[in-house]
């Protein structure tokens, strides 16, 4: 039996989903729908769940099956703890040892010295050889075949061969970390205030990891912010969609509103007034897109508009709950997350958004509600919000099939 003839599939491990009670089936169905959608162009596949595992294999055993491509696409789906390329054997002793020998020969035999160990999970107790005896038999078998190449190290091996004996026998040596969390769509929708900065894409990622579907909202002030700024935000939305799935980016033509704010509002309250208009627009948009929350990338005390008083003043104009998943994070922690999810290099491109173009030189750091209401007294606020809602462009964002460009 050559390594090319071994049956190869992908094993997907579930985590938090398995702790759900009567709703567990809904979570698993949602996850499997996401998996089918991400793999939709790779041919007909069978995706089936058994206990805390999901298995992916081609419907036609003779059809091409790119295990690496499947693993790559699944690794960014929330709800998946980890994946492994797996070789499968029928549950009988002759097949077991033949497949094990063929499988390991495809990995070993390079002459490079390695340490190894064997880990066996014998969930099917009908298999006649005990877990301990299997580990010993397989370890001896490898040492006999590769005496110069292999030595045993059960603590920190270079290579671990995993064998799971269930309805069939599964062999693997790689465990690729997944995105974890909950399947997107299980926790409702949230309107994400998406700027061109570092923080808001990370905030969106964190809420999507808890199962929330995202509706990104961007305020564009052309020509004060150029087309590159909009392209930057679209790219950030696409990068975020790798994890959060397809979404519709809502782009508000905010120029006239911004100019009116700049004309009427005292400079030290300009940022707060602008944030309050944005929150009002997001709050009005939410029911139109069936969202029940607003998401921002604010962190307590990070800038003048993110003090406790400033946040409370902006929250006052909303009816939806406002989620700020970065509220207690250090900036360096946020940057590390941005690098991890692939948005950092885009976020630091030097194209300004409206929050950086129209900004107070000396903003009020501890504004009260009375301060905000006085600052807005010369504005026709209802008209500004309605004007913003009437000037929204919708852009469909579809995630790339693969994480690999």
C-alpha cells in the first residue's frame, strides 16, 4: 500500500460548542453551514459530525482532495478549536498495522534524527489490544524500522503520532490551531463602527468570535479623506470577513455633516459631538439591518474621547447596548491581536479617516451630558442623522476562499 492510496480526510475538533445543552444541535448546524460555504468551490464533500468531532472527506473517493487547502480554510472559522489532516483505516488489526507502516513511512525515512512518542485514544473498547500495549507495539515497530533515526522522548518529542480508535481508526501527527469561539450568527448582529485604525477591526474580530454577525459602518468625508481611505477600510472589512464571514459594508457620506459640526460646535467638544452623531446613526441603522447592538474599538483612557465621562456621554444617545471588547486592553495587546488576524499592516497605511482629519487640538477630557447638549444646541440633530442615513452606500464584502494570498 503506497502513501498515495491511503484514505485522507480532515478531522475537526469542537470545544465550547460541546458544552451547550439543548441548543448544541443549533450551534453545530450553524458551524457546519459555515464549513460548507467556505469549502463550496472544492468539489462535493461529506461533512459529518460524530460526538466532539466533525469529519470532512470528498464525496467521490477518487476525486482530488486538497487536505491542506481544506485545513487552511477551516482554520479561520469560529467554533473550530483545531484541525488535523488524518489518514483512516478500517477497524481491524491487519489494516491497522499496514496503514500505520505506510503512513509513518511517508513522514520518516529522511535520515534526520528525531525524538517521538505515541499517543493512543481507544474510545472503541471492542478493539482487542489495550491502549498501553498498542503504544508499546507501535513504538517498538518504529524503532525497529528506523533505529538510527528515532529515539523515544515522552516529554518533549519532536514528533507525536496520534491514533484514535473510534468507529474507524484515525492516524495523524499535526494539530493545527483553529479560531475557537462560537459560530458566527449564533449571537445576533452588531453594527461595527469601522474606521481605518488598528482598534475597530480587532473589536469586530473579538465580537465575531463570540458568534456575532457584523454590520460594518464607516463614515467617509471625501474629499478631506481620499479614495485610498475608503479602499483601506474595504480591505480591512475583507480581512475581517475571513473570520466573520460575508457582510455588507455601509459607507456614510459624512462630509456635509462633518462640516456643519465643525462650523457650529465648540472645538473642545467637536470629537464628542461627532461621536454622538455616529452613535445616533448606528443606533438608527441597527433595526434596519436587524442588529441589536453597537460595537466600537474604544479602550478606556486611550485618548481624550475615551475617558469614562466621554464614553458615558456618547452612550446616552443610544438605545442599543454598546459593546467595547477592547475596553481594558493595553494598546500593545491590541496591536498583537491585529498582527495575529492580519489587519495590522493595512491599519497603519497613512490614509486618514474623519476622526483624525476633524479633531480637536485640545478636547474636553471629562465632558458632562450638559456640556454635550450645549455644544449641540445650534444643530438640527434630527436632520443631520437623517441626512447621514439617506447617504449610505452599501458594499458587499465576501471573504477570500483561502487565508493564503
